[in-house]
């Protein structure tokens, strides 16, 4: 009745509909030059690091200035971004899937003043607020997951290692010295809501110990069937245990040999915590890509089995990543992605070039005929 009294027409449910559920339709936010030329673009060029131009069949041009942003931003910083967009781009601004900020304008005369304005804005500590770059044969922003700030199953932080790694790779964010684009990603645990399975270099948080069991609280805090059902490897079963006082408790038991340390059980049952200071750390992977260019998409391979968490700067992690980037830059051919370079020289040589130790933990025993026979890519071989 409340809907009807407010003017809702049951015969025409979409008439004058106003809703705050979900985002507005994306094409409402196109700059006019993009809306009028959608699907009619001829080509694009990278004029210099961080600055692109797209040219349409009509002759219209749109210039894009890309700068690095953070996944977690204050409202004050977002308001500042909006002020810049109002000043130079008629209010139009967009974020990429890798947390870059892109300002778009069809007025070429505004491009250089916009770049200079962005580069001049710094935090009180002296670091760039909006460093221009992240295009072409360089490093773009690191896409990452929640980390310690915002998630209950991470084995490492996200914002900390990402900031430390981007500090080490900052010159390549603002330059085009690499053979091809280099994508770096981070996921805080094996549930992997970050794209580490297919990145040139990937940082993966890894648990090495099964969940701890607070038997006293399992039955009080958890729906035991849900905790059992949440386990993807069927490593959990119901159990009865005796407390120190002799009380019989309903709880669960974990088959440690079957546990893959994913933390799904902790999602269902807070009395099964997984985080552990000594057991948690970082795995580094390399050689993945999504692109079909030159070669088929590739999965990342584990190249460093474990590095302990070292907050706040993760020095060992950033040191190894920097060595990999330098070896890739020195050895790869132009347009060759990191995984393509590794396959050309051989993975044994890759480990030598990057000064990485090879251990039995890194042996790939994945065997699946479908992996070789399915035509899943544009790289058909007959």
C-alpha cells in the first residue's frame, strides 16, 4: 500500500521509477566524444608514458591521461580527483580495473597542463598523489585483494606489499624501457580474488598450517554442518571431544593431510582460525598472461615457494621481484612477455638469470590432456 500511496502504478511498474539499488547505467557517464563515436574507433597511440590518444573514423580524438591510484582511497582524495576532472575534463573521469585513474578530454591544449597539474600534487611526505604513467611497455598499477585491513582469511597484507613493490618498480611505472607490458598482481590467500593465476609476476599469500580448533567454542559459535560442508577437500568431520573439566563437547576434527589451508571453514566457523604468524607468508609466481598476442594465454608458475611476511616494507619480497624485472628487461626480446621469455630460454635458465633457487616444491606435476587438446584460444594449431 505504501507504494500505491506514493504514486506507484501496478500496471506500469517502470513508469517514473526511481531506485537507489545498484549503480546507474554506465553509458550515462560517457564523455560526449566517446558516446558519439562508440564502436567507430580507428586506432590509438601512446604519445608518452601515461598519455594516450584514440582517433575515430569521424576524425574526432580523445586524449587520456592515466595516473596511478590506490585501491583504498579517502573521500578527500576522491573529491580532489573530481575537482581535477571538473577543471580539465568537463567532469569526466574513470577508474581502470587496476586502480588507475584516467582523465579524458577532446581538447589537446588541456593535456599538458593536466599532466603538469597531476605531477605537481604531492602528499605531505613528498610522494606523488597522482603519478602519470602505467601504459605500454612498463609496469601498470598492481591489482590486489583486501589484505589485513578488510578480510578474515588473508595470509599476507595487500596494501603493504603492493606499496612496497610499487616503490621498487616506480621508475618503470613512469617509463617504457621494458620489452613489453608487465602485469603484477597480488592475492592474499588461495581463494584468490586477485588475478595471480595469469600475471607476469604474482604475489600470493599462503597459509601453511591447518586451522586451529577452539573446541570449547565450536558448538557455541558455529553451525557445525556448515563448517563441514564448506570444506572443498572433505577434510572436516564431526567429532566429540572432552574439555579439561571433563565436559563432553560437540566439535569437529580436521584431517591435516587433506587440508589445503583455504580458510573456507573459518568463514563458516570463527572458532576455526587459520592465521598464524609463522605459518603465513608469500609465494611468488611468474609467467602468466591473459593476452592472446604472439602466444596463447598462460598460467603463472610458482618460482619462490615461501617468503615470510616482513611488514611494513617486505624487503625480501621486493628484492626478488626487482631482480626478476631487471633480468627480464635485460634478456627478453621486444614485445616478449615475461613468460614467453622464460619459455624461450628455458625455465632452468630463467631461475639462473633471476638468481632464484629451484626446490622440489616448484615441480609442476599438472597433467591433463584437455590442457593440450582443447581449442580455448585464438592460437589454433592443426
